[in-house]
C-alpha cells in the first residue's frame, strides 16, 4: 500500500504578498524562493510554505485547480524549548505580539502570534503529536 511520507507544501492565504514576504523572511527567517502576483514560495527545511492571494487562486479555469480560504489559517513551526527565549526576543524586536503561550501535558511549550494577514503562527515543540524527533 502506498502512503504519504511527509508534508511537502503547506499553504496559507494573504491578500498582501509583499507584507507576507517581509514577515516570513525577516521575522520567521525563511528564504523566499519564488514570487509572483499569485503566490509567494518560502523554503522551510525540506518543505515549502506557500502563501497565495486567495483573490487570484479562487478564479476557476486555471491550470491548477481553484482553491482559497476565508479567515485566518494556522501553521506551526517546530521549536525546541531552548529556542523559545531567543524567539521571544526576535518577535519583540520586530514588534510582533505574542498572543498566547501554552504548556502541553506531553511536555514543551508553544508560542502563538499572528502574521500580517491574521494567520495564527505557532512555534511548537517537536515532541507534540508524539513526534519525538530532533533537529
């Protein structure tokens, strides 16, 4: 039986791709690998975070099937506990407010904040969901 091996792309939606690029490159530290009026592609480890303008991707008749979402989405990046204090400083330096911090029963903490489009961004312990992997 064939099964999916890993998430290759994750998608968020934002109407202002320039603001999204500034946030995800300067604050989160990802590398922009492609930009157009429709999308922003950012390298994240072995995967890619795609940010689409939903006004352009929801149009029918495109080569890629139409898609889009209304309202805020969510993405989580793995962060070890010893990285959270440097992350707090980095977010503060960029004027990004921490919305919430959660201590998980399985161990570790998550920090939540918002990107310019209102998407919920989480820094999550790699042990969450039984991961137990290291990086």
